[in-house]
C-alpha cells in the first residue's frame, strides 16, 4: 500500500519545466518521480509553467504524458498560451503580427486572434524565434512605431539548451526596445506575476498553500518572492550554489534535487 503524507503543507505546486523535469534532451528522472508521487499519492495539484513560447500546451502535454504524468492542457501554462488568453480577454479577437515559432502561432490561433503578415496589426507579439530574419524584425519595428501594441511573451535574455546558451526571446525584445525607444505595453512571462496569479485565481487558494519550484532565480524565484509565495530553487538547472550566493534573490528552500520534498521536515 502506498504511504501517504497528509501533513505536506502545500496543496498546489507550480513547477517550471526546463531545468526541473529535463535539461535540453536530458530527462531528470529523480525530480519527475517525486512530482508524480506528490500528485498520485498525496493529491497535490501540479501546474507546469514555462516561459518558453516555442511549443504549444498540446506539445508539452504529449511530452509530460510520455514521462508518466496524468495531465491535461489546463495544467500547463506557457508564456504563449497566457499571452493569447490575456489579449483575447482584454482586447477581443484582435489582429496580431507574430515574431515566434509554431507553438506561439498555435496558441494565438486557439484564442481566435487574427494572425496577419502584410498589414498593420493591432498588436505585435514577440516570443523566441530561432529563424528570425532582419526583414521580420524591421516589420515589427515599423508596426510598433506606428501604434501597434508591443507585447512580449517573456524577457528571458538567454535559453539553455543541450549544454549551450542561446539568445532568448528577451534578446529580440531588447532589440525592439532599443530601436523603437519604447518599452513593451505588456510582458507576460515570469518574473511578471500573471502565471502565478492565474493559478491562484483558478484554485481560489491562499498563497501559503502554494509552492513554486524552479531553477532560475531571475524568473521562477523572483516572481514568487514578489507575490509572497514560497519558492524552492532546485540545483538541477542553470543556477549553481555560487550563483545563489552572489544573488540578492533568495528562495525559501534550496535543494540539490526534488527528493527534499519527501524527506525534508521543513517542507513537510
């Protein structure tokens, strides 16, 4: 019989993906097994949150299921999916010009936002685009200068992938800020509060019952700290103990891997 731990103090977990469940193509099985135990044996609700807008929620659900999670799109929040939701709720079925990849286009289309390529849009939506061209960047700049909303899915300067670091969506956003002299009208991804607020609203739960798990101080942990939500930094991703020592952003907990969630009396 499975041994449950009813004393676990958190009822909802918001977990990042890259650096927590996988790092590039490397799967972090120890962390995965802990999260599955929490979900299956202790009835903890787990939301997966990511700033990566290149993949759709459907793609993430497929990968999560292949790793043994029982999950639906309702429990996956990407910066792309939340950008689409906020734009639709705030402005209706507006036209958008997109700098981004397949996953971002799919999420915007799911919300019936009208994707345009050859005429001025009501909003320019910027995510990571690894096939970005100068022509596309120039077109986005022209639209922003002529009054289109400037919307950033996230401002991550870099993206770690397979042992390397590549420019992230924030690098593209920074180029448009520099060229236009304008800051984005909206930034959706972490450390902005929108992902975490979305879950708090859905669950109607107090902050002290929520735990944020992530591997980045400048997004996952900073976002949680700003809202007064407990956070756990896991050292299986991009942040080292040296990075933590140098940073003014501190999590409530620090663990080498997620086994601490089952073995640490401070968390249980």
